[in-house]
């Protein structure tokens, strides 16, 4: 196995005129002759060598007391982050520093990751890496720069030589000390930091080793987990990923525990380990936590969330506890009626086995509750005996007794009776004292899903045309709240469905309720640094579990790190503690590499949708995001904020407006501030990527500049991680403001094509797009139609053959722009590059987009002869289409 990482001290220092022995090209050893087992940095050096972060010299030495340059430190940080392979992809990047050829990729990647910032001008490759400089590098390496910025706002530090710490490094030193990346030196009157002292190879090894708990260093060789069993030379452990694995102990296995060399005798069942594996053999074993025994508690199920892997229980003392389970947590019962979390219901009595860390190891169902909920498929019906057998998702069977008082909810039937139930129906049963009080039919057996290939999509009327496996064409209406799943897209819309997509469909109430695209592949998941947003559902302060509904409506739960390790900001957290977080708060959270919450931005404003407005009595009825509908009193001095409107009051609100409301601190039913969400349609006329700005023009011809900062959500159909560069001139965009703050920008799909027919009497036109699909579009009265720079409101301004662009308007109408048509004669095609058409009225550049729309364009151009009559169509003064005139 290759052990050499090209951090060659000789190669680096030769630039400065010094000469040292070169390191070994492959270092198979994990120990060095000048780092004895008793050396204070032995464990760190050994581990980092096995991790391929550091290497020794040909003579078997490590030279622990030699100082490290800034270049060497940056390269070590890149390798410690597990990015060694990525650095090779950055070798051709231009960097503002002079470094050896082999290090260019590492430095370019360090700039990309924010470890180095050229504008700071404090990176000198050959200069010694001081402790102050290393503090900044380490804090950035573990992703804590934002916390360092927060610490800068606090008072002075705790070191006796605080005055010697450079101003630019002060906050990084505080953060490095907080996260135990660097420690101080004990003096008579306290601890000093020695910021200008150069760091040695042994010291940086210890710092990098200590940083591992803040990084995700696990890969196919390195794992963290708990010992499940030990037998002979085999150790079985359950990794943090939930996977069970068994490894062999050999004579070369190195053991460490409590910072010292150890042996296999220190490894106990349930101990938490960090291991490095080579070909199934344990090369390095570090005991992180000693073994403790599991404990079992009796509890009653309060609520189970199978999809989220979460269980809420009530203890015998009445305390509510929340546990996050993994997929392999066993659920069993003596009767066989439970085999997964889905089989547990409110009121069930369980035995919960907990690990020393407090996580659930196993669940045993002792007794089913009399007031439970059952969900599954009807397996058998005995109408005479009033008994129904339900098969749960896990395959377990549960008997359900019903009577004449049992209520049946059955979609599609006005007056359903129990006789309407059929085997195969998917049902949810609510019970009281062992008898069903309500049976809800979730899905009818014969309400099967369909699949096919998309032939056209009408995003305005929400229709899709699908060709089934037999070749038949069917048109379906898509429900407004349909669940759309496209691999690689986090919040796909109907506009993201493309012609040619292979889809699976499900229906509800004769509408398409679910569309799943099968023929696309998913892009890599978003970084775990991405923010998560939602509404607080529950807060378990004892176990530090925060549960919230995300923007998709899914219930998720995460463990929160200790208060002193979490950044709490926002109006809702005055004391900066988890106890400040309350139910129904709007929150944005950030996760660390272990999926624990390290940042919370809480908002105590109420969010909802206006359903009714009583201006006379100043009452506002709002349906909250939690689903609850409440009536609020609007303060006479309320501050109503609506973008681009002045002198706003309750009378400016509209039904269905989405609002943020701030309530009076002394009266939670009185509103003193309302921020209103409004959306506007603009056509992009200019994009400035450098300044993150674009110019848009609305349907009244008014232009406006928009600035997109990092808080604005950008949505572009078909683009997973869109940026302003993905917004193009000519695009129609919907900009959404919450109050005076721009929240989102979404590119609205345009319908572009050739007018086939115009029916002004019924206000409809038929358009043939460049996929050959013809669509009929309803044009509401009052829609804007622009032809040759003149505005019309009647469809009679359009003629068959016109090329048009149709988009939404902010008032629910349509914007139709007819492309400029020029009738002329063909002269010639550019003979060298074939990228320009010459005509009697001028020449026109042929854009790549036209070639993409018309695959046979080159063949068509070759068929033209000098003097042929042609029509050219221009959009934004660029050639959009060309045809031979009749």
C-alpha cells in the first residue's frame, strides 16, 4: 500500500537554498526511530502516518523537533481533511503564490475551501508557521470561522500574553482554544499562548490528531463505532453508519487507550473505537470510550415516526423522551406482532434498552395499548363476526374489532359503509378500548399507479400528456400539491418534468398526486454544511433533541450540541440556549460532520396564510403553517410591509397572502408587525455576474435592478445548484419578496414556438414548440401582446406562423412577445466558420442555441441558394429562427 504523500521537506526547503534528505517514496512503517513509545506525540505521529497524512525520511526518522513552514502546514491540513485526491484536480488553477509544482493543487484547493484568502496577504509559503498563524488555519480547517467571528465580539482572552497575539489572530486563538485545537503553556500566573513561536512537526501532528473529532475522516479504511462482540482474534463493531463489520487482530495491530500504548485487553464489549483497517485486518485501534453496561427502562409509546426513525415515549414518571433510531435497531415482541417501528402505536407498553450514551439499542413490545393506531393493508374481512385482519408494512398481522358505531372515511364515496371495504385496501385504524372508532381508507386496491413517457407538459394549465406502454396517449391533470420526485433535484416543480421523461404516476381524486421520474440519475447530495429550514415541532431539552418539520413537510429530528458549542442567533433566542427554542418557531439550523446541530437561527414570528380580513374590527384570520387557523387582533399602529408599496395598512392585505407576523410581547393575540409575501414577474434584460445583479423589465415596461446576496434562493429548472450565471438574458423570472426583503428568484419556463392557429373568440392559441409538440394555451383577457414594439391586448395581433415567447405575468395574465420577423433574400453562408448568414438586409450570427433547437439546420443552410427568399426571426436582436419563405 502506498504510504508516501508528497509533502517532501527536501523539495520544499530546496527552494530556500537549504538541503535535507528526501522522504521515502513508500513508508510502510508506522513507527520512527526518533519517536519512542514514550514520546509525548507518539500516538498522534503513528496515527497520522497510518492515515497517510505525514511521512518519515529514508533513514527511518521523523525529526519531530524540526519546524514547519506555512506551505507544509497547509498541505498537511488538506490531507487531514481527506482531500489529497481532490488536490490533483486543481493543479492547473492559477494561484497568486510561488510554490513548487507538486504543491500547486493543494494551495489552489486550500483557496477554494477558504483555508487561505489571498486578499489577507498573510501567507508566506517558506516562512515558519507560528502558533498564531496555525490557529487561523486549524479553525478554518474544521469549519469554525463563523464562530471565530462571533468570538471576536466578546471580551479579551484568557492567556497571560494576550497583548502579543496579533489583532487578526485574536478571534482564531479563542476558537482554537475553545475547540481544543491548541493549548497554552502553564506559567506561574496562568497560561501563556506564545503566538510567535514556530510550530514543530511533532506539535502539528498532535494538533491535527486533536482536530479529528471535528472532521469527518471516515472512509473505506477508517471507521468509528461500538464493539458488538469479541471472539479470539476477531472484533465485531457497529460503525456509526449502522453497518456491522468484523475485523482481525494481527501481530502488527497497534492499540492505544487513554493517550497511551495499550493492548487488546483494554478493548471491552460496548467500547467505542476508532480503527484503521488494511485488507480486513486492524492496523490501528484507539479506545475512545471504555465499556459501560446497557440499561433497560419501561415506557409507553407516545408517538412513532417510522419514516424519520424517531420514537417519543412516556416513562413511568410521566416524562416525555425522544429517541432517534437507526434502521438496524431491533423491534421485537413475544407474540410476533411487532418487527419494526411501524408496528408501534400510542399506548403500547415497551421495554427500551439504552446504551451508555443514552441511544436506543433495542425495543421490545410487552403489551399493545387499548387505544392504539393500526396502519396497513386489509388482509381478511369477516363482516358477520365484525373482525378485520390488517397486515402491517413489516408483515405482521393485527386483528381489528369493529361495530355499528365505527366511522368509515372512504374517498370517492359520499355515504360510505363498512361493506365498501375490500381486501387489499390500505387503511389507517383508530381504536378505543380495543374497538375501531374510525377506519380511514388511504388507498383503494384498484386505484393502481401507471407509467409511461412524457410527450408534452403544460405548466400553466397543469396538464401532462403521457404515452403508455401500449402506445396510447393520455392527458392528465396534475394536482396543485402533487408530490414530484426527480433524482438530483431537492424541490422539483412541474416545470422540471421534461418531454421524454419516463415516469411513474399515482392518482388521488382523479388527479395526478404523485410523479416519479425514473430515467434520470441523481447528482451528489448537498454538503452537510447546507442549512436546513423548518418549523419547530418539539424540543427535548433533557436529551437535547430538536424536532422540526422541514420545508417539504417531513418531520426530522437532530441532536443539539452543548449550548456553549452552538451559535444561537435570532429574535427568538435572547439567552442563546436550547431552552429558548419553542414550538412553532421558524428555524434555520446547520449541522456538523456528525449530523449534530451547531447553529440555530430562530425566528419567533408567526408564519401563515391570510384567509379572511375584517378591516372594520381590525381582525385577521390566518391559517398557520402548523395547520391551525387563528384570529388575531391587528394593532392600530401596525407596521405592514409590502414591497414597493407605501402607506400600507391592513386594507392592503389580500386573501391568500403569505405573511410573517410579530406579536405583541404582552398580548400574544395582537399583531404589531406584518411582513407580506408578494411575487412579481420580470423579463431579464441584463445579467451582471460579477456584482450578482440583474436588470428586469415588468409587463408595464418598467425596469428595476435586483441584487442577489447569499440569502436569496435561486431556482432554475434542470439546474441542481443554480447561481446567477444560470439566469440568462431573455428569461422570465418570478421574484418573491417577504416584506422589503428579496427571498427568492425562480426562472419561469417560457413557451416558445410557432403559432399554429389563433381563436380570438375563445381567447386561445395553439403553439407548436421545437420538440414538435402542439399545445393549446388559454390567454386571459387583458394579457399583454407585444408585436414590433407595440402593445396589444387582442389575439388578433398574432398571425399563424409567428414565432412567440409566452410567459406568466404577475397578475395571473400572460405576456406574449412576438419575435421580430424580417423577410429578405439569402446571399451566402460564411465559408470559413459557417457561423453567419448573409442576406440582402444584413448578416446574422448563428448562435449555438439555434443549432441545438434545429438539428438539421446545417442541412437546411446548405440547401439555400443565392437569391432564395427567407424569413429570419430575431429575439433580443439575436437570430432565433430561419425559414424559407413561400
